[in-house]
C-alpha cells in the first residue's frame, strides 16, 4: 500500500488512500483512530497525524477533540 521508494512522501500517500476510502464511501462517519491507522499501515504516529492534517486542511474531515475525526 505505502511505497517507501516513491518520490511521494508516505504521509501524502496515506492521505490519498484515506481520501479515496472517504470518496468511495468506505469511510462514512468516523475516521479510524490514529493508533489503528498506525498499526494498519505500519507508520509512525507523527506520519499518521500529518496525513490526517492534510485531509483536515482540505476540509474533507474535521477533528473534534476527545471524540475523533469525522
């Protein structure tokens, strides 16, 4: 899934995967938690957070502190 040999940084690849899942309707409510994404993709927590920030900056998701990202 994540190509570490690619010129595209891993956080951007993860953001693209999550964006695709949202647009395809695979994720319809709450985004999986950071630790779940970290385990699924084998990435550092900081990388997962950076990917979620990309989606938040695009206006695709919003984070509610203490509740999650939707």
